[in-house]
């Protein structure tokens, strides 16, 4: 797939000067893969920490058992796309 990106002039000049033409796509792909892996790992760690948070777990359980019709930002149901009790 081809994409177009914008880079600061100085960074683009350094890249063009240091990376041979036939290696540029592979270099960008490798660097992007490394960055995405780091971000995915950080997101996974944040999810694990949130899942281990007893306060959050209690809030989730409270939302599941709620019967009120008031919309609460703490009780959002993303599958239904609207706030639950």
C-alpha cells in the first residue's frame, strides 16, 4: 500500500541523505512497526492495570446492577451505543 506522509524539512533531508533510495520503504516500515509495538504494549499494560483496579471493578459491577433510568457517564454501554442506568 502506498501512503503519503509529511515530515519536517530537516528530518526529511537527513533521511534522504542517510538512507539509500532502495532501503527507504523498509526502513520506515521497520521503524513504524517498532513504534506501534511499543504503543500496543503500553495500551495492553494500561488495560491490565485498569482490569486489576478494585475501585473500577466495583464501579463496573454497580453499573451492571443499576436499574435507574438516569444516564450516568460511569455506566456507558459501548455495545448499545448509549448510557445505561
